[in-house]
């Protein structure tokens, strides 16, 4: 009976941590099925997601610190989107007033939803880490990963070298999380891969509902390349590095 209760408790907190990502995909689905009068689809999505964030904050589902982290990730994602659109990696073909250099402003919420999940699940499962490598190695690695998303268009792609560095740098790092009175642990690199895989699944759903299109999807939807899992794997690492460091700074201030 206890394993079932543990699983239900764990599943509940995972589901509650996914409220914002679920809101995003729900909005994408509804906006693709129902035409909103007087508004372009991209503009309507932005308004709805801003409203969802406001409701989550006012209801206590999201804290002010978590809102600030989400804003940081929204900006990081938006800058990356603008660059990727310019390089022709994917496109947002529909019209909209809230587009910046061809990128709808709502797109940053795709990245911010990862941060929302990280912050929520960290708080709900009372997560902690052991063997954290420290700000300098983790920060340099996170910066190199983010930079590689830009530079691989004109110099060799170092993602597999960076992936190897991730394994080396975080070899001794474990995530601790608590389900009721029991503490569990998992290698951080395994957690990176699992989250990256589920984001890839979500990306397939998003492109199916025309959130954006890859070049090979313009003639008809098809599954997103498996190689994108490695991209999300590396992006999740950036998310965890920033969230973990902010949590560490906040804990230090309390002490």
C-alpha cells in the first residue's frame, strides 16, 4: 500500500508542477481549433498566458521569486528564438501584432515553462543536491552550452563534447527529493535526460498544433527529429544550473 501512496503523492506534485506547461499546450490546442474574433492567434496566446501567470501568482501557486526566474528564462528563450528564426531553423508563419523580428512574444513562455516546472517541483518535493560542482564550473559549462546554440551555425557543433563535459562535471551530483517522509535520490544527469525526453514529446505536440514549424514540417506535420532530445537535454542543464544557483543564493541569505 505504501508504494502506491508514494507514487500517488509523487504524481500529484509532478502534475501540480506542470500547471503552466499544461496551460500552454491547452492554449495551443484551443487556439488551433477555435478562431478568436478580432485577435491574431499569436496575440491571443500571449494574452492568455500572461493571464495564467497572473492567476497563478495571485492564487499562491507561483511565488514572486519564481516569477522572476520565469522572466529570466523568457528573455533567454526569446533571444535564442530571434536568432534561430534568422538562421532559418524554424518559423512562425502566422501574422501577429506581438511579434518581434519575426518571433511572437509568447514563444519565450515555452522556455519559461521549463523554469516554472523546475521551480515548482523543487519547492513541492523539497529538492536538494549533493556534490554540486560550484558556480564557476557549472556557470562556465552553462554559458558554453547556451553559446553553442548560436555558434554551431558557422563553426562545428560541440554538443557531444559538451554532453561529455556534463557527465564529467556532474558525475558526483545527485538530486535528493522527498515524497512524504521518504527521501529518494537520482543522478543529476539521468534527471537531465528524462526531462529533456519529455520536453521533446511536448515539442511534438506543440508543432502538431502549429505553435511553430520546422522546415521539414511545412508540407505536413511529421515527428520532430530525435536529435532534438540532445538540444533539450542541454537546455535543461542551463535551467537547472540557474535555478540551483538561485536557490543556493537564497538559502545563503537566510543563513
